[in-house]
C-alpha cells in the first residue's frame, strides 16, 4: 500500500463504515526470510504516517477508528 494508492482509496470511500486493512512494519533480514514474497512493510508504514494521507483524512472528514470502535450509537448496523 503506497501513499498514492492509499490517497486514491481514501478519495473513493463511500459514506458509512469502511475498512482498509494494512500491515505496516519495518523490514529486516529475518522478516524478509520469513516472508519471501517481497511485501513492502516500510513503504506502507511511511504512507500511513505521510502528510498527504493526513491532509486527505482531514479534508474528507474521515474519522479513523479501530474495528471495535468504528460504529458509534448512531451508526451501528442491525436492530
């Protein structure tokens, strides 16, 4: 998930609760050996901390939350 990809996703969100799954982290030789498919944890971690993402979130009035906190009383699905 690069910064450009994440900005694009954020700009396409629909009203309501949306889930974006990320796996940020920092690569090291042991991690690269364990997960040899070339996942770019460092790039994803940088994207999630970037000023462009912060601006997009603020401009679009996106409320960031963990899954358990995503719904407030007015947005809960179901009865």
